[in-house]
């Protein structure tokens, strides 16, 4: 496993997500994160070189859905409307400056 998952990482992620978790939950999340990363590492070993790219099956069958089931996939009309007021948009932000959202850096300098 290439990612070092520990209590500090779990607490850091919960802080970024603004989720308060108990000490008992920290160990549970740590186990779950480790399990997820191990599964992803396992998936990396699967040979997909001969697998064809898959397109969205819904777009291939639109005619069937529209004709046989009577389901219409009409798109809404594209209307130009007034934008939201910038001050109104940022008023509920935990931190803002010059009408922009301010967030804590999530990318560490290496």
C-alpha cells in the first residue's frame, strides 16, 4: 500500500470535510480507508489491455426508450438569465475576501 493511512490522516480528512468524528470512529474510518486503498491497489493489477472502451449505454438506447416506452429525453431550453449577485453568493462562506471564496490549501508543498 503506497498511502500511509493513520489516525492523523483520518483526522485531517475529517477536518477538510468539516465532519466531527469520535475517537472510536477514527479507528473505524482508518480500517475502512485501508480496505479501500488495498482494493484499489488490487484493481491496478487487472490486465485491461484487451478491454474495449465502453460508451454510455443510455445514449446507445435512446431511440428504444423514446419509442417503446414513451419516455422523452427532451432537454430544457437554454435561456440567458441574470446571474446571482456575487455578494449574495459569498455571504454564507466560512471565509471570503474580495468576493472570492477562501479555502485552506489541500495540496501540500513538496
